[in-house]
């Protein structure tokens, strides 16, 4: 370990060493700052060396003295560089860097990286729009790391949050667990399961949390309760109520929400019980049980919820906490939604990768008092740098902890082994993105150096949980989930403006919000519209200037302009459409359907999905898919509709069908062109096409698809105007073999950019470290080497950092690690 003491001032050698001893001992042993510190042995030195931590104790003319290299080895690989060729640069070297840059001749990126015949420039295998691909090729590829000061907080919270919350050591504020509130989490909340009742309706208006048994009022969740053999067994929804038989043959059984089913408490094995049913006897068929009862709540496994398992938390609390139903209960010294932020009480040996290697500086005031309130750590990082707000838990953790269905708004659950089971939840991208940002080397704790600010509101959880308990009521929102969700985002905006100084410096333009539900940011409050929106639905409202969902509860047309404003759903100049989440399937990767050559693709055009009211089991609304799927089916339908008719122009090599198939992916892989059309807002058909190596045919006017405002879609996709639907097949037949091969080849090059590989591998690492498990999906994803969704997002953010015109007002005075030709001109 190297200590840097270039000027001693009034400090003696003994005094400096004592300060270093204090820092190391406090951080490593979690002692109180006021505790006596008098031992510093070889083990602590080894710990710091192995942690790539360097302690800085000296000051020179009022400035921190920072060594030129973080490691003893000088040229150390950082952030993706494996050969040591990336030199670390930073503020202390700024003058020398500026001089070197002046001596370098400016490179003309237009000449060095010319566009191809389709006006694309390829960077890292993907065809980008020319101006973007040019900048990435000449600049992103040459980014050097810069030294960034990270603030390690040490503020305390009232009563240490009373043991019912986590202390945000930056703000000195508590994040309280479900059912607790107040400044120090000492206030016990009453979260009822039932709405107010009456004589005729004793359990109140139906709500998902409705309960005829024991209500846990810290979470508004229903359990068997005391006096039963299994008091912690869930009694979710219809389980606790009388189920009436179907009123007609083949009809559904309906629950009577006014009558409790007391048989669930029976000890008589011949009756349909639940709360006293022994799992082994039930599995052996020795007793009856109520089939409508099941294990809906997270953290439990088995038909009778008899096996406790991991709940789902953000990044599973990053190894520094316990996941309590969705809320991370952090270990001492750690905080944040995923317990990934160290405080001054944390062990430096356990600091996350995105904060290492680091140089630690002890404030002079702390040296005098022996009490460490905060630390600064200098870390080498490549831009763009992203600050992730640690929001109050009502916007994320509480939504997870109080879920009434374990599969809601997450992308995985855990089985009886605590092994990962990935879900097909289409909105799982929001969680994947959030987890990747929290663990990214591009994350910073220094808001003054940040290039972007991510605001983690989980709208996919808000939507799915809307009105599922009395405390998440839509009573004031006319039953509109869109209106309730807008209110959540407005409250998050109010919070960050009140608690942090960063919003006003750009009027929120450097802030990022994610809206992953069906119609994306259509219902964003007007106050945040300046920000960048990450969405799945890129409707510019140039044609479809209204809510396009067929589900009334998500309709935003009636939301007052005083709340929503009059903005479009998507602005291609500032926003980005991201791919949807798809189940991480190792077997699908093994099959390599994306690589199937042209000669194996016998179907010209393929679409399989809901085709609307003209077909059996079709959506009844004419407005579903804005009528687009219906028009395609009317022309090219390959399955008979309710009237027994095929499409007007049906041909043998065109498949347009609503019929489910067990070979969906192979049928896509056997096709040259595949239809991409909306459902209730966005659908996952673009991802289905790309993953099977099929050329996407996009039919949705004025609505952008993933990356469409940054990648050159002409290189790998086809766009058909809605009024060209009758000409669809003739247009596709007009492409010659060379054009088809070109597009197929580009699909094969970009398909990994539609995968959330980074998030999947984070989970694979956790499974290996904790359980020693390496499943097929982990093996297959570890073989993928090309850029994924998160890498693509970072590249887009890097480009925008130096090319968005408004940045000219903000980008001064920072070190970017880039040549002059890459920097934005003022």
C-alpha cells in the first residue's frame, strides 16, 4: 500500500499515521466514530491492499494531493480496457492534457468514417445513423477514464430509524419499512386489507387485498392467523370466500365477496380446508383442500406455501442486506434501495466494484475530532456518469414488498432451492435496467460530476398494484391507473427538487425517467417532460394523437392538461425506445435460430397473434391495435375468421393467424419477414423477430420502435405505411436477393442489443456466489460477447452528452477523457 504525504504542514508523522489508523479501524470494524482507535496491524494493511484502496492524508496549499496512478503498476486496465492501454487522466493533469490536445491535429470524423449507401456508419457491429455512428466510432471508442471524487456519507438518522427502516447517510433521512412511518420510523401505520363495510357488504368494496381471515396491517396482506396450524399461510383473494358454482355449464365459478368461507379453518380432512391442512397428507391424497387457495405471495414456495424462499429485491440487496418481501433491510454501514451505497461505517474491503479501485481522503476536521462524518474517495471512471437517486421507498421498495401476486412487476422469482426462475413478464425490463444502473461502473455518487440523473420510479409496479389495497386507491382518479401513475411521478419530481440541487441547473433536461407500461410516457406529468424518457412506446402523436389502448383504465385522454400538459408520448430528439424484456432462455440461445440462413426461411411473411373481433377469442374492441392487425388479417389472413373466410389476398407463403402454436420461435426463424404491429400500445413482436433472425416489418405510423431514432433501420428492417397494407406482400416481393441478404446479415449482427444480458449476468453471479449454482441460462448468456441493451443505452447517452445542443450551457469545467474533436462546441 502506498501512502501519499508530499507536504506535512503542522502534522507530525505520528499524527498522520494515527489518522490513517482511525480511518481503517472505523471502516473495517464498524466501530462508533467516538470509539478509541489504537491498533493497526498487518491484517488491516492486507485488507486495504487487497481492496485496491489507497488512503490519502496530506494536503498541499489547500488541495488534495492525488497520485498520478491509482495502482502501483502505473498503466492499469480500467472499465473495459484489458491491455492497460487506457491511461488515467484527471483534474490534476488537466493542464498537461490541454497542452497535448492543442498539439494534436483535429480529426475530421466525416472523412474518417464515411457513411454507406444507406447512410449508416457501423460501430461495434451495429449500423447507426451516420452522424451518431461517426461520433461513436471516433470518440466513444477512444474514451479514457477520468478521476472522480465520490462522497461517502456519514449522516445519522433520528433514533437510527427505530429498527424499522434504513438510514440514508447522505440526507440523514429514514426509509421506513412497510407499515411504519414518521421521521424516525416510530409511527405504526394501519394498512387495512378491506375497504369500509356495511351490513350488506361486510368486507367492503372488492379489492385485491380483501380478507376474511387475519389481516397483517403492516402490509395489507391476508393470512390464516393465530389459532390455526399454519398461521403464516396466505389466504389470498377468493381463498377466504364462498365460491358459487357456475350458473351455466362451462361458465366460471364466482366468489361471493360478502360471505366468508369458514371451511378453510376446518380440521376435518373430508372437507375442503386450508389453514390446518398438513402438506404431506394433502400430497398423499389423505385430506381435501380448497383448490382456489394457493401460494400467491412472494417468499413462499410449494402448493401449501410450506417452503420459505428468497423474496425478490432490487439486486437482491447486493450482498449487504436481507430481502424482506421486496424491501432491502441493509446491514449496518450500508444503505440505498439495493444496499449498494457504503457509508463511513462500511468495510472498504466490501465496497462495490463501481467504487474500486479508490483513493480515500480523510477530511481535516475529522482528523482533529476523531469522528468521521464523511469521506471522499477518488475513483477512475469513464463517462457518461449517472447519478441514481435514492428515492423514498414508496416509489420502488414498498411497491415490491406489498405485492399480492409474486409475479407482479418483476422478472424473476425463486424456487425451493432459491434458484432463479425467470418470468415472461413483459414489463421486467424496468427492473433489469434499474439493477444494471445501480451496479454499473458508470454510476457515481457525486451529483456535481454527474452527466445524467436517473429517477427510479417503477410504473410497472404502480400500474399492476393500482387499487389492490385501500392505501393504493384510485378513488381520486376515476379508476384510471394512468392518472394514479402520473401522480406518483409528480411526487417523485417534487421530492428531488426539494431535497437535491441538481434539477434546476438544466430544468431537468439531464434527468432520465423510465415508463415501461403499454403507452409509455403518454401520461408523464408536464413538470418532467423536459427530461429524457426511456419507454417501449415511441408514439410521436403525429398521426395517432390520442390514447391508443383499448383498456379504459389506462386511457389518458381525459387527464387534465393542467396535470399532463399537451406533450406527445415520445420525442425522438430527446427520448429513447428500449427493447421489451424477454424470458432468458438458455435452450433458445443454444438453438441459434437467429443464425438460420435465407434458404431455410420458406415463409415470406409471418405474423401470429390476436387479430381482433373478427376471430374466435379475439379482442372484442375495434380500437385494439388501432385497427392495424385487423386490416392485415382482412387482406392476408391464413386462418378462417368467424365467418369462415380467409384474407382477400391470402397466399401459400404468407402466414397471418391468431392460432397458438408450440413452435412459434421456429416458425419465425423459418420466415424472411415478420410483422411488427401494436397491441394495447407496444407489443414484443420486434424482439421476437430479431431474436429469430427475421427481418422486422413495422406497420405503425409515427410510432418509433427500439433504437429507431439512433440505429439505421433501413439496414435491417422494413417500414410499411398503414395505408400501404393492401400492397404489403407486393412490396416485400420487390426486394431482391442482395437486399434480403444484407438485411438478414444485419439482423444477425444486432440481435444481442435487444437482450438484457447485463442484468441476467448480475443474477448469474449472485447465484454462483451464494448457492454455487451455474444453470444453463447462465452458461449460455456468459458466452454472449456483443453489446446488449445496457451497453447500447450507455453509448447513446455518451453521444447525447456531447451532441445535444442544450449541453453547451452545462459541459464546461469538466474532464471528459476525449479528443477535442469529440467535445461539444460552445
